[in-house]
């Protein structure tokens, strides 16, 4: 079991995709009627890394990008956010970067994801075998990285090497059905990944999926906390979240905000949560600050560009009453 005190080093190794997001402009525009779009850095792992750097942490990303203008856009954006991209490899041929075309709408939001021949799935064991794990405070990844080979084997190899270096391993379940060959494969692989992680974060639907029954998701989260993970966070959207550790469960509410979109909340929550633990804050406060970060991101256009600063999180908490968890 890794020592979570190591998080206080504030240096995170993040594995997974960096992509390009196109947001229909102005906010509220339907995709089928849009003629103007705003481009931004996207991809769950890149969003998490951007959130961490905004909050004063160091973050390096491990992935592959396409050998074209979109791949170069991603590299330039990683650089702009202060994310270390020396472990990003360019993949040639027909590989293409992940592209999301998204609406900024609070309800009935359309999001079209292009993942055919995804460059990030080309990450292989050579990409992770010689990383300087001992120089980092934790390894962070999302479930998407496990959806296809050779990325899947590379991620599990990274888990083994991180564990050998006594790094805490953090997993956001992040189940995206369109990335997987079958639900059965996803259940098997993500269950294995969760069992090998020290901190597991997911929503009620994702834990229900892991359990094989949408009504048994909370019990699945409890089982993980009992058997392997040190911290499990069971998110319930507008109903708040439940933080589960070996000796207790704590419910946390949400901050009321004027949301203009639902996307990016999970990535921002994880960044805010981890950055707060890295600052030495208590677990309950770290969850609260992650919740505040998520509330800020859904009130802004984009995901990575919407990531809040420490001062913005402080401001929201000071000015807004947290609604109780149901």
C-alpha cells in the first residue's frame, strides 16, 4: 500500500489522451446550426493535468499524438498550460488525435467524439518502461487509457512500475462505452485497474457498471475500499458524493452554480481534489475543494481552459453555501 503522504511532493505523472475540443460558438448554439467554433485542449488526462498546473502542481503527461497539425496543436496547448510533454510521442501513419465537437448547453447537450484510429491508443510498453517514476508524487490515469491495445498493456505496465517505485496510483474510472469493443471486456479490465489503484474515483453509473448491476454501485465502491483502495469517491451528480475509506464514509454536497454545460466536471474535480491533498489539506476539505472546482468548470466554456485557480476555489467556497448531499 502506497503512502499517500507522498502526494505532498505536488508532482504528478498523468497517463492518457490529449485531444482537441471544438466548442460551438456562441454558447447555446446547436451543433447542426453552428458556423463558428472555439478550439481548446481536451482529453480527460490532459484536462486533469491542466487543472493540476493551474492549482500550483507540476504535471507531466504520457501519451501519443498524431503527426499532423492537430497533434502539434495539442503539444502547443500542453506547453501553454505548463504541462511537461517530454514523454509525448508522435505517432505517424493513419493515427489521428481525439477530436470532440461539443455544445455549450446546460441540458440536452450534444457531444460528438471522433476516436477512429486514436493516436493515444498507440502508446506502448516502451513508452512507459523507462519513465522516472521515483521522481514523481503519484501516477494518475483514467479508464479510457485501458480501452484498447497496446495502450492497455502499457498502462498496466506503468501501474507495475509505479507500484515498485511506491507511487500512489489514482484512477478515474471514466467509462466511455464508445471506446470499448464490448461491455464485458470493459468490466473485466476496469475492475482489474480499480483493484490496483490506491484512490478510485467514479460516478454512480460507473460503479454500477463495475458491479454488473446499477443498484449495486455503492456496494462495489465499499468493497473496493475494504479490499484494496485507500480512498474511493462515489459521485452522484446533483446529489453530491460519498467518500469511502477503511474506517468511515462521509457525504459531501454540491455548490450551486449557474452551469452552462455538464462537461469537464469530473476532470476538474479530480485535479482540485489531488491538488488539495498535495497541499496537506484533510480528506473532507480536499473533496469539498474538488467539488468547488467542478462547479466552476461547468460555469465556463471549455474544459482545460475553464480550470480554476486556487484563489477562485477559495472565492467560491467563501461566497457560496454548499447544498447538503441527498
